[in-house]
């Protein structure tokens, strides 16, 4: 009886031992799976973190034309600022305040130059670029000059490379264009009548690089008197004209003076034509006529005439 009880007790101990092993194995598997799950989640987060860093890195691109360069900056997390400098000169900063994209256009200097650009995002990440340029620009404007020649206005436009055309107009009238005769011309000249009264002349000159210069000047348009002297047989006929009348006309004939002014009994300041005739003497005759208009303009005639009686 006692022997049977001992046998049954051994069997019970073996059964309990097997159950304990199963429990240990089960929890071991659970812990392993849990550990792998944690490792997977952590690894996934680390991978995503690396990807996030790559995506948020700023982007920088430079696009150029003949006269300017465009700085193109982008950032998914926002741009803090753009910094650039020409030839190591003073840095220029453009604050972006978190904008995700921006295009900044800047002029390219004349000659050889180096541009350095840096883009900084909101997290402090940076990207930079350096580019060299060599431009030859014609930035010199044409020169416009005016002068009075024989009571007319002479317009002269010059350029150090080549002049293309000029335009001119009085006040608000339609502009008149004068083009260069050849593409290599460095000067354009034209002569025009001065408009009567006080008027503004606007002149524009354009060179071969499309540099433009414009000036405007106020002119008081006046006319000089016109003096005509004609010999007819033994007489010398003189005619003096001006469309605004005369302040004074003085005739010196062989040293004798005749004056037409306010002291003359028949004087009329609005009279536009004055005629005078005198007989020639034998031999040399000397005539000097000085005419002053009511506009203050003056014309002088000097002449000699030999006469021999038939």
C-alpha cells in the first residue's frame, strides 16, 4: 500500500515540473515577441526620423538672364533667411519669416564678379552656392546737346558705342523721330525751327544698348529781321521785314544816318515792313543797315556798291 502511494507522488512531481517549463517557455516567447515589437517600432521611428531630416533640408537654385540672377529657395519646414554677397562685399540678408518658398531677383554687376548665396531654414539647417559671372554691359547713356545756329536750333546726340535714334517734340505735340544712318553711327545731328513764343522742347536719345536719355528745355522762339537790298539802275532799294514789328531801324548811307524809331514822326512799332530808297552817287557807295525787332532780335547788313553814270 505504501509503495503504491510513493509511486503516485513521483508522477505528480513530474507533471508539475513539465507545466512549469511550459509556462516559462510561454512567457519567454511573449517577452521575445514584445521585444521584437518594441525594436521594430523604434527602428521604424528612427527610419522615419532620417527621412524627415532629408525632406526638410533647404533647397537652393540659381537661374540667370543677361542682366539678373534669380535666387530660388525652398524649405518644407520654412525658410528663416537668405544671405548673399557679391565679391565678399557686405552681406545682404533677406528675412523670410518661415515662408516655404521664395524667389529673389538681383542685378548682375558689370565685369567679373562672384556671387555667394546661403539659405537657412527654421531649424538652422543651411545650404549654400557660389557662382561666377562675367558680363560686359553698356550702361552709359547718350549725351544730348543743343545750340542756336542762324536762328535755328541744332540738336546733337552722341554715344560712345553707337547711337540708334532720337525723338523730339514741342510741348504735347507728336514726337518726330530721326534715326541713325548706319548701325555704327556714334552721332546724330538735326536742325529744326524754333517754335514761336515760349515752348518746351523734349528730346530723347536712345543708343544701341537701349540706354535712354531725355532732356527738356524751354525756348523763346523769336525771328531775326530780314533785310533785302537791291540795286535798280541808279537807285538802291532796301526792304526790312519782321512779323512782330520794329523797335528801331538805322540806315547809314555813305556816312549819313537815318533812323526809324519812336522819335520818328511816322513811327509804328507794329509795322511789319519798312522800305527805303536812295540815289547812288558816282563811285563807291557804302550801306550799313541795323534792324532791331520788338522781340529784341537784331540783324545787320553791310554792303558796298560802285556806280558809274551812263
